[in-house]
C-alpha cells in the first residue's frame, strides 16, 4: 500500500513539473499586435505607438489586425492571404506588403518586415 501511494505521489510531482516547464517555455512566444486602421489621406495605415506609419518592422511573430474599411490582402514572396475586416492573422519572419482588396491607385501600400 505504501509503495502504491509513493508511486502516485511521484507521478503527480513529475506531471506537475512537466506542466510548469511547458508553461514557461511558451511565455516568450506570444505574438505582438499590429493594427491596420482607416485614416485619410491614404486610406489605411499601421498604428504604431499611437502614430500612423506606412512601414513597420517588428520582432515576430506578430498578430496583424484589420480595422480598415474593407478586407486586406497580405502578400509575401511565397503566398498571399486575405484578412477580412475585424479579423486578424499571425505573421512570422519575412517581408510583407499589405494592401486593400480592390484598392484605388492613390491608396497606401503598407510594407511590413517581421524579424
């Protein structure tokens, strides 16, 4: 009986230690948020520390959120994605161009570098 109780205690300690280590290793991988907002002139902009920017460079991964008036096309060298209004997408290391779907010729092309 004592051996069985000891085995259960050791198993519980091992499980708890494994969960604590797993939780601490994922702490640094939470994505930062970068917002794309509607603002004239130029239609859409990155909102970085309260300022409107057409370029941004951030350490990744990042969560790109669309607060523009329409869907956004996020293009890299390998693929492109459509991000609907009010939604977000996780972006990893690379260079991206962000434009509005059906964009007018005088609207901004946003450039994003994820390091």
